[in-house]
């Protein structure tokens, strides 16, 4: 007998091949159950190949010919067999225990492994009646996959039962956790691809087990699918020892159960026993917690499923390994249309699944297999939680006007813009204690939203120290979710919204960029949903961007980046909204509007620091309803043409623009100035480009057709040019904004660095109004001197000059 080396033993322990190796012993399937389960899986695998390859001859009733093959072969085989395998075994438990369960597929290109069982259970044909459960419907079902005018190779919004596309990897567990919040009977099965498991967002989201309350929340059952390879590289978690892998997940706080191997019969038994154990544990933990009424941290079960990449594919092609290697990741054999030998090999592969035993002559799944699927809303492709708008209840909102700041004299007093919003959100929470949550990385107190803690605390179910009772605001029944991972809390909120609830998230402006691509994915999801009549509308994703660029007094350059708005503008105008309220009352009005809205991403930019207050509530409502308008008190061009138009969007830009107008009118009393304030940024775009956009006529009425425009903007200046480039007077528009100049600055010094300050704006006007170019030299000199004096004062005293820091809008 040849000795086995330690390396060989280690390799065997992480091999995807052989009879099942499993943590949970048992053979719960009798011979007939096992036969049917395997047959159902064969049917799924057959459909998955048909989606990738076939445009005709869907049941192989005639020999496979080149004309039956699609002209472009697109799609991914590698993860699909394992996904369908998992789906089938969860179906068994749904039927056995009448479970309420949805299925999230993390592997990005695993859609065939989900579409196949969704089609077989009938949910697909109920929505897409042309994809009927017969031969012609099957032909259309195959043809549409990765085909122009059809559907993509992810679990896109077109996929019944999907709330997670997987187009970008890393969010399946955070989405699953959000779906489970406040859904006590729901189990969310979340398959994590082993490539996906290498992403940062996924790594942090293993911590969702610290945020699930067994008393009031549902459960997440993670299934880590180790098939060993990404596109053409091994995956890290598939190449570490069993002991290290188990220790990793125990360290994360899970109870891992392993199902590993390739032999179908033993793997079916192992998966059946393991999924049953996991469901039993989930129910046991929930029942104990609910009976006691006490939420304690649970070590929830999870499954590590190790199978070959492209399971059941040919072992090799042209002498190169296929099944169990990266070559099975996408289309396993790409040259079948032109290569007769390869075409024959594909036909042999497909016929090996014996479709004639699985489908009747009409192309319908035979009854004994059909009965393995759940029925009605228990089918994972028809579960109402996966079409959250069907379950969404209208948010109960208090009268936002009750939180108004009293304004006696516009621009005379200062207040923290976001603090009254915190009181408003507190009472929104009070009225909606089962379908509204507030999320944030670690910053709700910093962002002055902490009034919410008088109604509900931050959820915390891990260990406590005595000092936590002194301002920690922690509680095991808290409904505010904070974790220092923007990815994870954003994903939780998205999952919460997608399953029919409402929420709100805030983040520092510089670090909202962490979720740039998450926002992209959600916006794309909504864009597609707008074209699907069967997808009911969900509550909007509401994002408060605060701790903004212009008030980073101690954080400095690293915290100065307003570029998230540029990312938002890239997305469809049908789903994006951007608001820049300059004071408390306009922020309240905007927030109330956003919380009522559906199928949008609403981005609200408003700083948390002390700022001048301009509008009483009545004026704020009118101004926010219009989204853009003149402030008469800052204008003196009534009844005549202005010499110049000054405009602003954002809190500090508004203050500095008003201060510039005061400076100009003191030096040039006869100068005709018009001031325009912008709250709804998309008002600047033409109405043909965005539903909120102004018509050209209305835009020209505000900004004139030939006068200089000085626009002071919160973000990067080119964004305003991008929005307004088609306007009549765009050539006369001069935009000031953030120009990547900054450090540990006072507010005015930072404004001066980026030329959005009052002195720079006033000098801009002198340079661009023809009459002032001839007479404004002395004023220019005066303003330059003032800038120098303000800089010197800041460097000497560490603060702005009192007359600047305490500046008020003259009455």
C-alpha cells in the first residue's frame, strides 16, 4: 500500500469529488424520493443547458443540428447546477413544513440555476404567458436567455422571486438580512458564491448574525457554494483546509455544516439531512426566544456546499479538464455551431439527462415531478416578499410642519439643519414600529439625528459593558441599525425596501462614495422594474448626505469630496432625484416628500452644523415645491432687466452668495442683481431630459438669455455645466464649486481656497458685468485685501473673523 502524504490528505479533504462528506449524518430520502429528487435536478440541468445553447428543438425530438444552436452563445454554466441543487432541496422543506422562504443567488452569473426551477414550478409561465409550460413555451424560454430583447444572465428584475441581481458581487447576505428584518416567519436562503466571498462587502456581511433578533426577525440561511474557481482562478476559500474554513465561520459566529462531494445519490441524502437540520435549528432558536420574550445572540446555522465547478458537465474536452475546473465557468463548449464533433458532444451531454423521461410529449414536466414543487405563494418564484410592493403598507407620517423652526428674520439666526429632522424621524419611527428603520455606518448621533433614540435604541445583541448604559443607546430590541460598513447597512436597507418596507440612511459625504456601485445597481434595478407591470412599486431609497465638504473643520482633505452627486446624475432620470435644501425647514419639507415617494433614489445633501436659517415653513414648502426660484429679498431687479444673475445650490454656497450680493450692492447701489436658489438640482436639466427639468422658456425667464450668471455650487462645478449645457445662456454661465483645494481650514478659508467665497463671487461679477469692468478696480482691490485679511486671521487665531463667522443677512 502506497503511503498517503500529509499534502495528499489535505488535498482530499478539500476535493469536490467523491461520495458525500457531511457534518450531518442520515438518509432522510427513501428510494422513491431520491429518484424523483434526482430526476427533478436532471430536468433543471437540462433546462440550464437549453438556455445557454438552444433556439429550437427544445426537447431534442430530432437530432441536434447547427441551426438549432443560437448564433451567439452567452451565459454561465459553472455555478448553475449547484444553485438548482440547493433550490430543489429547499423546495422539499417548504412543502414539508409549509415554510415562507425566498431565495437569493449571490453568484453573479448563476441565473440558469434559478430560472430553471422557477420555470418548472410554474411561476415563470404565470407572469410570462408566452413562456408556457409546453414545447412552444419552452422554445421561447430557451430563446430569450441572453438574447437581444430577452433577459440577462443574472437574476435580473425580470426573474420572478428575485430581489437580488448579483450583477455586482458582495451584497447577497446584507440584502438577505434586510429582507429578514421584521419578517418573523420568513427564511431567506442566501447562496454565497466562493468568488463573491472574496469581496470586501461580503466579508463584512458575515456579521449580519449579530443584527438578527430571534424574537421579531426572520432568519437568514447562508449557503457558501464552494465550486472552486472564478473565471479562471481558484477561489481562496476553496483552497484552505477544512479546519481553517470551519474555524473561520465559527469565529464569525455561525454554526457551519458541510456538504461536500460529487456523487449525486449521496449528495442528495447529505443535502436533505443538512437542510433539515438547519431549518430545525432555526425554528428551535426562534421558538425559545419568542417563548421567553428575550432576544439573545444566536449562533445561526449555515451550510458549506462544496461541489465541482460545472457539476455534471463532460469531464474533459479535447484533453482539457472541464468539469471541476475554471473552463466550466461560462459556456463550456463555445464552438458547437461550427464544429460537428463538438455539436455531437453537446447532444450526448444533453441527452444524458434523459429529457424524454422528464417531460411529456407536449413538453410539460411530468406530474410526479411537478408535485415536488410547492404551490401558490409558497413557491419561491411567487413568494410575495420577493415582489415587495405587493406587501408595502403606506408609511404613517406625522405633520412635518410641527417640527418647523420659527423664523422671525430670514438669515438672522443659526441652527443645526439636521437636528429637527431627527425629531421628525423619531416620530416617523413611533408611528411605524414594524415597517420603518433608520440605518447608518456609525454616525446618527454625529449627524444630529439622535432624537430617534428616545423611541428606539441602536440594535445590539452582542456583549455589554456597564458603561454602555451611559449614553451608549444600545438595546436588544433597538430598531436603529449601525455598523461601520457602508456596504452592509446600505445592503440591509435595500433588502428591507425590496421586501416592502420603508427606511432612511445617512452618511458622511466623503464616504457615501463607498456605496457608489451599490447605488448604481439599485438604480438600475428600479429602472428595469419601471418597465415590468407585474413588479409593484417599492418605497424609495432615501439617502441623507451630510458632514459635507464645506464644514470639515477638523477632518480636512480626506473628508472633502462632494462627487457622489456626479455618480447619481449618471443614472436614469426616471429614478434619480437630488435635493440641496439650505436650511431646517426646507430639509423637513424635502424629507417628508421623499418618504412618501416610490421607486426613486432620493439623495438629500444638507450639512449637520450650525447654518443661517432663511425660510419659515410656509415659504419653505412653496420653494421646495417649485424646486427653484428667486428670493425677492436678495433681488433688486424687479421691473427691469438684471445686470447679473447670481445663483446657488447648497447651504454654504447660499450663505456666501447672499453675502456677495450684500458686498456688491454696498459698492454699486445701482447694480441690478437677481438671485436664484436651487433646491431640486434636476430643475437645471431640460424638461426633455428629466421630468423635474424646467422648460427652456422657464429657464430663460429665470436666468435670462444674455446676462452673466455666477452659479455657486455645493459640488464639483462641471456638474452644473453638464446639466445646463443645452440652455440658451449657457455660454454666460460661470460656475464656482469644489476644486480639490482644502485641508484643515476654517469654513471661510476653505471657501476662499475654492473660490466659492463672497469675495471671489463679488470679483467674478465685476469681471463679467461690462459696466463694472470699467469702474470696479477699487472694489476689486478692496475684496482682495479682505480675502488676505481673512486668511491671515484664520492662520493666527484658528477661526474665522467674528464679522465673518457671525455674518447675518442684513434686514
